[in-house]
């Protein structure tokens, strides 16, 4: 395991580009996004410090009863691991995650903690050959960033030995916000940088993780459906699942699993785990925030869910794959910077990446084998709402304002950034009739002044009272 620097050791001053041999990088968050950034940047000769609020999975277990859940690294994530040099046949990631047996392409399946532990062990085993270095600080929560000082702000009394000294060694050349959909680093940066605007959305799916103590007859390498609960078996024989908490009264009280009728699942669960499940806190998937750009203050990069959360009423899919790909793309963008300064390199990366982030947020995920840019894939949007008020209608499309639900993409530099809003706008379709939904074709920001969106056929529910003039083929947009 990489070691943290000695407590109190002075940190060198930040170095500017170009001409500096390496950057000092602070990464907030030690999940797939943060560790992916650390690997990619250390391989280029940069010194990276990762600050993670939780203990290492090696301490809490690859199947954490309170947190872990099934995750799959699909073709997109595998390609990102290859770009980061962490997908070899003997890699630590492959030791901790099972090969997906029912797919014809290379994919892994396991728990999120298993993926994180594999990346941690890869760093420990490989970084001696890298020109840079990675320092991991667990049990160290980051609560914000000071863009002016280029410094991280730590939770009082939460810093592990050595972590506080490292964090206080500001300024950092680069700060990577990899701290999830509720990112405190992103939120504090948005207050300081007016060019960074953040839109929040709520589309939660509530669930509890469950440990399957007796995975008899459940083989690794596939997702097992037990009464509708997806269960994944790790190579070490442990297993984890995720139980969706739906309906009145579910999520509290005694005997929840039995009241939910999960008798097939119960045959693999111990009495101790059944009792522990009743008192386990309910977690949420889905919801989050989407940023108008991926950089702030000339020194901050947003990665993974801290940058873009998939908007969809039933939660997202492929978050680990998205996070790994973003981390690889940032590392490659900085490696190809040429004579550019850091701020210019980050801005170029953000502008080039934003069309894919907008497409990912809208649900243009593709299938597990897909590795094409998100902007080239089909959308999986869905929504529902009633639009009231005045709008416009025409032979090709219509829209109406008012109460309802609206999920759209916004042009990164446009005025009136208002993507992914709920309870604000409803949309109508042809001549004020029905239109919502999935749109297969991405339109570049230049196609509509101050707007970026998708073109396609709408489906779902939406009512709007339209009057006036309109044209097009059912465009939706969020810029003005």
C-alpha cells in the first residue's frame, strides 16, 4: 500500500507549466475516478496525493455490509483500464473481480469495493516503475476547496496521520474532484468561480446492500437474479447484492426481507445478516448534479459523478465505467499538452469532453459492448410531466412552459444554463401533442444559437398548450 508522507514534512511549492518536470496533484475521493486519475498522472511523472474519507476496503472488507454493491466494468471501462495500464492478464483488478462469463467480450463483474481494492493494489505493485508517485490518505474527508490558495479543506478532526500536513502543503498545481455526485469540492468551487454553474436533480432509487453469506450454487462471473435482487459472487467466494426498497413500509421495521417476499434470497442469507438488514440505513442511487463545465479556477478538474450524474428516473448505469474513462481522458489530455500551460490544457480538455458529458447525462450510454463516444450513441431518455402555460407550436415540434418535469442538455458557455430541472418545464410535441424522451442524434452547439440538445422522436408523457410559431424536428435545449 502506498505510504503517506511523514507528518509535518514540508511540501514543495507548486510548479507552473511548461518546463516543470512534474505537478503536485491533490485528488479528493479514492474511488474508481480518483484512483484512475492517480494512476494516469503518476505514470506521467506527477506526484499525486489521494484523500479518501472512508477506510480502505482491505480493512472493511471487499463486501462491505454497509456500503458495497455490485458493479460491472464493461467494454468502455476495460478500455479505460487498458489506457491506464491496469488491465493486464495478471492485474490486481482481475484478481479481485470475476471475468463476466456470459459476455462475448472482455468484461469484469464484482463489487465496487473489489474494484477499488484492485486499483489500490495495482498502485502498490506498480508505482516503483513510474516516474511519479501516489500517496493514499484514508479516513480523511475533504469538505471543500480554496481555489485562490489552491488548497483542500479537510473535515475538522477527520484527518489521518500525515494527511493534514500533506493537505496544508498548498498550493497544489492541480486538484481533481472525484468525490461523487454530492461533491463538496464541486459545490464550494461553484461558489468561487461564476463560470462553473451546477444543476441539481433528484431521481432517487432507494436500496440497501446485502451480504450473501452462503452463495451455494452461485458461480462467479455473472449476475444472479434472486427474487429480483441482483447478486454477484467474487472470486474469493463472498457475494454481494442490492435490494431495491419500494413500497409503503419497506425500509423500516423487523423482518423486511420476509415481508418483501424474498424467500429465494433468504436461502442464501444468514440469520445474522437478515437481522442486520433491518437496521441498515437506506442508500440511494440516481440523482446528483451536472456541471456546465469540467474545470474551475484554472486548477480544478471535475471527474466522474462529481462532473456529471446520469439523469434518469430509475437511477444510472455504468458510473464506474464513465469515471474510469474520464480519468483516462484527463491524463491523456495533460500528456498531450505540448507547450500549453495547465489552465489552457484543462480548458481544452473540458471543451472537448463536454459533448460526451452532455450525452452521458441524457442517457446515451449504449450497450455493455459499446466504446464509441457517448455523443454517437442512442439516447435512453425518459420523463413525464404536464406542461402548462404558453408555448410555441409548429409542424415539427412544440414546447410549453410551466409545472412538470424536464431533462435537457445545455450548451456549456450559453446564457441561462438550466439543464436537468424538475418541476419547472413540460414539453409538448407535434402541434402541442405528446413528445418527450429518447433522441438518437446529437446536435452540436453551433446548430442552434446558444443551445445544445438532441433531435429525435419523443415518447412518454407530456402535455403542453402551444400557440405561436415553431419549427424544427422536436428540439429540446437548455441554453438561451
